[in-house]
């Protein structure tokens, strides 16, 4: 827990309990509003103001080209945070809209737009209830944003499909599902399995009043692929980035020690069938 979360939300503790979409939305809006300043103080230099980093393994869109040619394309960033990816794509010639659940995160996006002079429309929204017309985007993407934090992830995939044009592209990165088995620790403790890969109970932290303050949801690889297919997507690639030999960065649970043994990230690349 960051200092700002502790100040604003008080002490939190894990509690095993259910968390539907309204509960998840409320909890995660509170958490990321509280954590926005400390999050960017810690990770802002790595993310940049107008750069597109897919994951802690340092995969960049400038090299991976997972979205293809974005020139003149209508692009939606899902769970944008401070929106460095959206500004990168705007500089590459895309017409980008970025949204996030957290007003605190969007405040950092506005500040970064002022620093860079690269402005993209920003919207506060819930992934499961997108305020956009059917078929209004060519591409949708998310770099570790929103998807793990929604209870109704199958519904979220349907919403993304709804706002995409026929044959639209969708790519997103998220924590590799096998990491659910291990504690969030970059060191030796993070190499010991503590729970089942198939345990889909959400991870919930509650405040002193027993109100959820943070919720994260687990889906297996099979779950994710079935949700995508059910929403009408065709999976074109599933990328499990290896840890770069010359990269010694640490981000939360991601570290060279763990990265050389098992994947930390999954990137799904799809098109709307």
C-alpha cells in the first residue's frame, strides 16, 4: 500500500469475499483516486509522458507494432491512467480517445498533456458501460488497464466488441494468469505457490469499516480466450514476453529473478471476426 492510499483510505486488509461489478467499480475508483500521485511518482519515469510500454518486461509498441498502422485510425485506450500510450499514438497520427475509471488518474493525464503539448480527449468511464456508439473505433487497446479490475470481464469483452468496427483490432496486456498462484513479491518468497491457479475468488482488500477498497479478479488463460471468442473476437496472437537479459528493472512483483523462471505478462492480440 502506498502512503497516499494509507492516508486517504486508512489501513486495509485482505478479506475473502465476493465482489460484483458495482462493488468492484466503487472500490477501484476509490483506490486509484487515492493512489494516483504515488503511483506516478514511482512509475512515471518508466512509463514516460508520450511512450507506449506494454508491460513491465519493457515491450514497447514502437518495436512490437501490435496495433499495426494507426495513421488516421480511430483508437480507444482502455484504462488509460495518465494516457502516455494515447499520446504516443496521437503523435503517430492516430485519432485517439482515452478513458479511465479514476478521476485522479485522469488528472495526471491532463497534466501530462500540458507538459507535452499532445492532447487527446479524456473520458471518465466504466469499461462495462462504455459511453460510445456502436462501431465507432477501428482499434481498442489496454496496457495493464481496467480489465483485471472488472467483475464482469465477459461483459467487458462484449462492450469492446460493440464499439469496434467490423474487423476491428483489440489488443491488451495483463498480469499472466499463473502469477495468481504466487505472492506479489519480487524476491524468493514470490517463487512459492500459495494458492490454486483455478481459484477464481477475487482478491479483495477492505477498509476499517469492512468496505471493499481494492478488488482484482482472476481469469485463467482458457477463461480469457473463451470470453473473447464468445464476444466475437478471433485470437491472432498470445504473447508471453520473456524477461530481457539486459533489463534489471523491478516493478512490484515483476523482477529479473522471477522473470527468468516464468512469465509475468500475457498480451492478447485479436480482431473482431
